[in-house]
């Protein structure tokens, strides 16, 4: 006889703990995120595995990884946690008397590019909807939408999506950013080989943008001479203006700082420079009314970049 599993014994705290442990690759870090002691967290997960009758996490000195049953459990646990987050937020909106809430995380390219105008159109059409916006790296946006902290996100198209759905909404160009007085600034088109002869100011190596630049360098048999790593586009531009190196950024992220920081933007050769921006979501059919309305506007705007939704799981 098959073993019966009582779903009523899946408490939300343990589900959140399990998702956090997998995301961080560490039960210790997962427990910290949930404000639990390590013994309490271990007890919760042991009880969960006992109830299910399967090992969900493989423990090692390097941390934890989900087993095959754990991957299946993770998929449904993420859905439950995300749904609960959205339910809670919807009830808060109801008590505030708001006509809905648009929760959108986006990367800096979107915020410095097309997004403000699109949000202005949206707000004019839906003035009662509250806007909850967050500027974040593309990888952080994916995690926020996956966990339910945001219904929608906008990311670079070379960012792993996991289980998220996506549709094209804009495109951007990667450019060389350097001080206006730099020797390379006198040229309109600069080969990537010459760029990589100089110290680079960039984001974390784990970001999709820096992985893309590193991959382009590797195809030329070159490596990045990263001198400074910072968190955001603004910080990259400030470090470049201070003379600490040169960098590669989306044009929309660098253009606002050209005059104020004395920078120059130049075209690149030898590296793919067109980068699409994607609107991502968990499941379009389950979106709130405000989010669905934004998707319709974004789809109309992004029609020139491709009409079909698609899924992707890698760079």
C-alpha cells in the first residue's frame, strides 16, 4: 500500500526554511534568513523528511543540495510560499483601500531606459494602482519573482530564468565606458582585445553581464583584469571617472553619467553588444489585475522585439 502523506502537516515556516536552505546552499544560512537557530532548523527539516519518507537535502561539508525528491518538493514549495506572499500583500492592499498594487522589480537598464515612460502611461491609465518598485540586479529580480516578493520583473536576456515565463519588452546596447581623456576615447569603435589590455571596473563576476564579458574574453584566449568590483552601474561609473579602470555597461545605465562624470561611451567590436530585456513572471494566468494590465502594455511595446513568449534555463 502507498504511504499516505497528510498535507496539513506542511507548515509554512518549514517550507520557507527549505526554500531558503536550497537558495543559499546552506542550512546555516537558511536558518539565519528565517531567524531560527541551527538546531531548530535541523529539527524542522528532519521532521519534514520523516513525514514525507524521503531525504530532501543531501548534506556535505560544502553545504546542502536538493535530492531528486527534494527538487520536486522545491518546485511546489516555491509555489506555495510565493502564493502566500501574494495573498498577504493583496490583503494589505485591501485594507489600505488601494485599487490594486503593482509589484515590479527591474534591473538598472530598465529604470534608466524605457521603464519610467511605460510606468507613466500605466499610472495615467490606472491611477488608483499603487506602484511598488525595486531597482536590483537581474539575478536578484529572478529570485524576487520566484519567491513571490514581486509579481513581475525585468531582466537582461542572458540571465537564467529557472521556471519563470518571459516576453521581450526592450533592447539595449553594451558600450565601452571610459574617462573622456582616455587614449581609447578618441576612437568610435574599439576592439574587445584592446579593451581587455586595461584594468576593468565591473560588477560581481557572478552577474550575467560580467559572465558575458568573461565569455567573450575567453573566446579570444584572454582574461579579465578586474581591478574593482562594485554593486551597481552608478558605482561602476564613479570608479571609472576616478581613473581606476574602464568598463562595459548597457548604454542606458551609463548615459546619464556621461556629462556629470566626464565620461565617454564608445562602440565595441568583437563582442555581442545587443542585449534584450525581458519581462518575467511565474505564471501569466495567475497574475493580479494590475500586473496583467502592465503585461498587456509591455507586450504591445515589445512587439517589435518578438511576439512569442519563451522559456529559457541558461545564459
